[in-house]
C-alpha cells in the first residue's frame, strides 16, 4: 500500500455519488483484472487488489462511507477502523475476510477463487450518547444490540448434545466443491461452499433442538464500552470480535459503535476549545468587576476589565477539552455580552444623564475617535 492513501473513489474509478450497485460492479471488474491467475505479468497486482478491497470495504458500508465523505481517511482512523485487507497474505484471504469463506456472494460476484469453509461473522453497528462533560473525562456505556451468538446448548457444533457428527459425504469433509475450466487466460478453478454442510465439512446426525443445527442463535447481547476522552460526535469505536458470531471455527465480526455527543446549551465546541457567553451589565463593563461563568470544572468567577466592550473575549486557559487519546486540554473563550438596562426609574435616569454629560460628546470612547470612519477614496 502507498504511504499516502489514494482517494477511494479514484481507486475504484467511480464518482462520489455512485450507487451501491456501481461500486460493487467496479470492484468486481478490478478483482477480475487483478486476479493472480489471469494477471501474472504484474507483480504488484495483489497489492493493487488489496487497495481496491480496502476502498470497497469502506464505500460498500453506508456508515463508513458517510464518515469517509465527511472526514476522509483521518475520520476512519480516529474512529478506530482498520481495513481487513491489512495483515492478509493472499488474494483469496482478503476475499474471505470481506465476504466469509463459502459465502454465496463470493462465488456470485467473482465466479472463482477462495477456499471454502465456515463463514466469518458479520459486523454490528450500534450508537451511544455521551455528554460534553464526559468528553472531558471519558465514559463507560453498556451497549445492547441484537447479535448472532454461538448456541450454548450445542456449544456451536450444531448437534444435539451426546449425538454424533459425521463427515459430509458430498465434499468428503473438505467443505468445498470445485469445478475446473479452461479459458484464454489459462485454467481457472471455481470453488464454493459445499451445499450439504455449508462449508463446514461435517454434518450433525441429530440437529440441535435450540438452533436447528445452525450452531448459532440470535439474541440480545450487551457490551461494556469505554469511550475515550476527547472523542467527537460522529466518530466510531471498533471492538474487534464483538460482532456476529461466525460459523463453527470461523472468526466473529466486529462491533462498530458511533458516538454522539449531546448538545450542551452552555457551550459551543470548536475542536478542543469551548466558547461560552457571559452577560455583563453595562456599568460593570465600564467599571470592571467579575461575572460568574459556567465551565466543565464548575462555576468560575471571571475578571471583566474596566472599559470592556460588547463582544470582547476573556481567555480561560486549559479549561477546554483534551484531544482524542491525549491529555493537554484546549481553552475556554468567554464572550462578553454587554447589555444596557431597558427601563430606568427617575433616579436612575437622572444619574445616567449626569454620567452622559460628564463623559462628553464622545461618550467616553477610549480612543476619542468615532467608531466608523469613511475610508479615503483611492483612485484607480
């Protein structure tokens, strides 16, 4: 794989708005072109295929595709996703990781290839919500989801306890059936899961009463998830092996949990920084003083310098949020909302009039100049 990842749409040769069918068709075309049996002239064909498989893995999944379209490669990495193609040594291993060995979709799409065998489990998507305060400290959530689990009654082998499991007569225990054909590119071997045993090579003599011989059942499952500090809304956490259980002997899928950060009306988030608004009476803005401001660490008294203007900011260093998997916190910016009282009694109006006369025609402006000045005309 290249160090700098290419755009996934460019890898598959499709437009950003392409439908799922177009993406699948493009990947199928590349897979055929890059298959080692028909592409021996290109030593880099297998690495090119892994790049295409990674692009397909992202763009064929609606949630991953949305994350990629919004945040790019960095968004996928920060959400904990890693391509399945990484760490697999061969063309057929990558296909098996994507579709599961023996999965009918594999043969339907490619018409050749991978070793048959128990199908790997699929991935599961879930969602949790955390507060902005929990983004600061991290949080723990129990995630509940409907998942395929190993049948406890038969321990996943599909047979009623105490009954024998015999070798499949159709495939002789191999778990696959093969068909050899010749093409202009040479000999191609088509293989697929055995229709009798489903790729497992063995058949229970008496199917399990709980799972009907499948070895797996659907039930509600829970997972205790640790949400790290600094996470942003929309990012996902990957829990390897916590997804749907695979067939007997095959790995489970993964659990992908999208984190939603609930809005907090007190703050506006800008990455690691927080912005909040503090109302300041006009007289306090003139004379200086303190106002109470909400922070994630509790209420704080903030010094308002004398002569503060509406919209000016006071910086509270280190009271923002940490980066993902980091410790150094950002800052909190307090925007001063200077307000003028709408109604004055007779005594207050008299005092305000005296102050206005004392400040003079400029109203006590700090620089003594009008706020708006006409810019000098510049000739062309």
